[in-house]
């Protein structure tokens, strides 16, 4: 047997890791040999309850990656992707961070920021990189902390003040085929989706309204029991004192979090709210880049970070945000109103995050959205999505379903 003193580096690598690792070692050690280049960038928009903007990055090897940029409101996102296209052609798709960073003012939050477009491009690059290296995106991000990711829906009672309505909702939630055990919704009168005509110019709630909110969530808790989690959804509409009062009103129902009660931008009111509330405060879906999360983390402005990958820069930028949060022992969750494409991308990302809670989704209703990708089983099972083990995002579009729901004037990867 050859001693360690005379054993060559090549022989040592072969003896420890085998030929398959050695082949990958040589690939990474000689990046210029057989390097893949970006050949084209395409877009495709399909329509459902929201707009869904997909981006496809093709390489000269025949491999491609897909991602999803922000949808509703999707005005201009498709055009922005084509604006950055010339800066991508000819690049090595494995140099994701360099590509993202060299887009310069398009990602720095300046007047020229195209973050919603660039975020979709960045995730498509990870899909392509995974296919080139034959690894799931989660592995390339550093590896998995979990093999399945918890999802939450928006199911809610028709009338939260009516106990019979709450019981009806609870029965349906518990019998739902997707098995969701976490549900996010706002009070009856404060959710713009339920009451789009509501005047949000007044940032206060009356004593009567606060009393009704308290009763509403207590009714929901009584109906659903303690095996399911509730989250309280706001839309940045309250002032500081009202936000504290709202947190006190919903506290008996023990929600996982109170989401976005204050206006989006950081202010000293965020840490005051977090300190005053016994309900965890959560925010972040509108953040662009980790710099916008920084003051919230450093100044204790929230308890849970909740970015949307389509806003925040994609996988790597948002993972850096999670690394920052981890230094302060703050968990991550994800906003996600995208299609099943962004949902599966977020699942890959979430699996690589150490301290993770749950991901929002509009998937799992058993409608055509579940079938936008080819599947072997249900989209969501027991309230979780299993992280695909196939390369990249681990998904493949279902052409028939996507073509049937293309937005007006769109063609298949036109």
C-alpha cells in the first residue's frame, strides 16, 4: 500500500472520493474547458388570477433554465428582462454572482433598478447551473436542512364573527386534500382583497373594530383547534399605536405572526412595535436586496423576515439576507403569490435555510395551476412540498396547460 508520504494528490482524491468526484473536481478545476455560454433569453407570460412572467435562459449546450419574475402587477417586467438580455448573452451561466453583480445599477436600488426582472433571471440561472452540474439548486446553495417545506394558504371563514361560518371553514380546511395546517388571512373589514372599496386613509381602528377583531380570531381558533396555525395578514395600513392595539387584540388566538401592520419603509416605529407585541412581528415581502432588511435586523424591527424571491434578488441575495438574520437568531419565511414555478423555486431555496418556518402559496387548490408543471403526485401533501431531487429547480413545464392559459398576445416562448 502506498504511504501517505508518497501518495500523490490525484491518487489520494481517487482513493477517497472515487472517479465520479474526480471528474467533477477536474470540471471545477478547469473552468475554461468546455465552458457553457448563454445563447438566448426568452420570456412567456401566462394568465390566471394573477399575471405570471416566466424567463428562460438558453445555453449553447442545449440545456436551459427557467425562473419566474414578479407577476401582478407585472407591468413592464417582461420588457425589463429583454433590456438586460444583451448583458447576459455569451456569459458563463455558472458565474451567477458575477453576472448579478455586474448588472450594476439594475440591482442597486437606484432609479434604474430592475429588481423584479433581474430576480427572475437570477433564479433561471440557478436552474440552468443545476442542470449543467447535474445537481438540485438546493445542493448548489450549500445543501439541505430539510427534505420538505411547510406551506400556508389563505383559506378563511366567510364571516369570522359568525361561529357557524368559522366551524364550516374549519371543517373544510381539515378535509382539504392538500392538508394545509397553516392559514393566513386578515380581519373581515381590513383585507383589501375582501373589501377593495375600504378607505385606507385612516390608519386607526375604533374600539368596536378592535373588539370585533379579537372575537373574530378567537372564533377561528376555537373552530380550528390548536393543530393548525393562524397568521394575521395586514397591508401596511396602520399607525404605531393601532398596530400595538391590533397585536393585543389577536394575541389570545396565538397567531404565528402579525404581518405588515406598519407602512413598508423602516422607521423607529418597527422596533417599538416589536418590543411591545407578544405576537411575533413579520415583514419583508417588498424588500429589494439585503440592504433593505439590514435596519430591521440590526434594530430589532421584526421577529420574522418574509422576503419574496422575485423582489429581493433571487436565491443568493436572499440567502445572504438569511445569513444576516441567522446571526441575530431570527427565522425566515417566504411571501409567494407566484405560480407553481416560483413556488418550487422557493421550496429549493427554503430547504437550504437553517431556521425556516413556512412558505406562502396559491398552489394546492386542485385546479390547473397545480398542473403547470409535470407531476407524479399531488402538488402539496399534508401541508408540505417535497423538495425535488432532480437537477436545478427539479421541474418541467406542462406545455399543454401553459399554452391553454397564455396571456393575450403571448406564444410559447415567443
